[in-house]
């Protein structure tokens, strides 16, 4: 009888690379690389080393300088000698086709940038036909300007009628260009087909939205991994997938919620992120229609994140791009159970920073800023959830009275009670 030995599959390992510039100081670069490491972890990749370089801006041919690239190459070679292979190098910014080609040639390992890593995660997370179509469209849009690097192997071919002279070089280059143009046409045709498919899906979704009746629509928006899905589960008593990973939710989930006999629709949307690829935003616009058509936005913020204020700004900028910045909004500061602060000594004369603010101080600050249009909760610990429900009920009721005749509103509630 044969014995089957199940060997453990080793996770891929990666080096992360980022730049320190005048626009992005060392602390900011560290924070971006922390997020990039979280993205890598979400994709199942283990980070083994980070490299940073202080420069005025990205090198046009290799992103980092020649010396830094040699340093990275030396580290990869040393790890190989120690039988700890580095599988890939991930760069924190989007790379051009030229940069990818030159870096791959030098390092001889897989090269990814932030955009391609996010696209890989989206491809892993996509479940429905809508999400899969949107991800595929974004992937082809990303691939199109980078096609040329796939054909660099032709440059290394020799012999035949093309060898030995300038004319031969042109003759050798021709088939590569022909194949490249053929691939470009195939991808453009595929992009056109995917766009048409998304238009059809969008029509179906529009019809579904119209059939939902006279209900107020509330959309949960926010940075990725702030706890929107957990809040969705608490309010709707459903089981929407939620975990401590980036982009756990790709498809918009809509649930009917009833608070004190008042029914409304609650949508959980894909999280936003810094440096979100434009192609991805464009591809996912049909998914984000729930945001555009919402009557009320509930902006969820992770108060425990050290740079939650920048995350707020990223979300606000994305909402502006979607044409949804002027909608009624309430701010929910989640994860108060994870908030940490450092109390200053009485004789400490250094300026106060947000790291020195207590949760109570933050509450007062944001309440003053937003005229009490915000609330501090812990979805995990269920802290202040009842207060959240009460405030949400009042806001939805107010919007319902404004949007629909009051008699119809009462009739609808009676219908709900009877049905």
C-alpha cells in the first residue's frame, strides 16, 4: 500500500521597496510600506526585508538608483546562497514598462508594483460575475501599456537571414512587432467586450435598484479594513464575510434593515485605499453606483490607525471623484477598543500631537468639528451600537419624510408590520 506524503507548500517571500522624497518623509514612507506589507500578507506573501532610498523622485529607468539596485541584488544573492530564496520584489509605486524590464533584467526575480499587487488581490477576492469582469477589465488596462516587455526575448535571438547588419536587425524586429500588435488588438477587443458586459450588468443592477420600492438607501463607505462588514452584520443580522484583511469585500452587498419598524436598505461597499489605481476605480464604478445613489453615507473610520486622518481624506477625495461628496453623511469612528495613546508628562514642553490625545479628547475634537454628526463605537465589542442604531433611525426617518409623502411612509410601515 502506497504512502502519500503531503509536503508543506512554502509561502512566497518578498522584498519591499519605497522612496523617501521631499513630498514623502521617512515616517510616511514607513507607513506606506506597512500598508504594502499588509497587502502582501493579504495576497499570501511573506515580507522578509525592506529597502528605502532618499531621492528627489523615482529613477525613470530603474525606480531606485544604481547603487540601491546593486544592494538589493546583493541581498537576493546572499539569501539564495543561504538557501532562502526571495521570490519577488514589490515596489510601492506604479512602475512603467521600461522600469519593470530594466529591474527584472538586473534582479532576475518577479517584479510587482503596488498596482499589480492590488489587482492580484482583487482577482483572488472576486466571487461574482460582476466583480470578476471588473477585475479582468482593470488587469487588461494595466497590461496594455506594458505589453512590450513580454517580447524582449526576441532581441536575444540571432542567426537566420537577419544576422550581421542593420538591415538584419530590422528584419528580426518585424515579427516581434507583428506579434505585439496582434496581442494589442486582442486585448483591445477583450476590453471592448468586457465594457459591453459591464454595461449589461449595470442595466440589470439599475433594474434591481428600481424594484426595491420606496426605501431610503444607506451606504457604508470608508478605507479598506475599517470594519464596515462587521457593522453591516450587526445592523442587518446577516453573515457578510468579514476578516482582518484588506479588500475582504469586493462586491457591494445590500441588505434590508428594520429599526423600530422603519425599513431601509443598507449597502456595504468596497473599501478605498491610498494610491488606488485609476483603472481599478474606473472598472469598479458600476459597483460604486450604490454610493452614488445612496440617500445617506455612513463614513466608517478606524480610529486606532495612526494615520486615520489621511485615510479620511483619501475617502473624501474618492467620494468627490464619484460625484458623491455632497450627500448627507455621518462619521462613525470604529475600533475604539484598539485605540492607544501616550500620556504626556506634566513637565513635558514638547508640542501636543495626536499620539498624545486621549480617546475622550478626540471625541470632543471631532464632535466640535462635525457638530455631533459623528459617533465613537466598537463593532467588535458592540460598544455604543444601540446609540448608533438610534441616531441612524432618526436620520433615515428624517430623509424618508423628506423624500416620500408622509402618508405613504406610514402606509409602508403598516404594510411591513402586516407582512
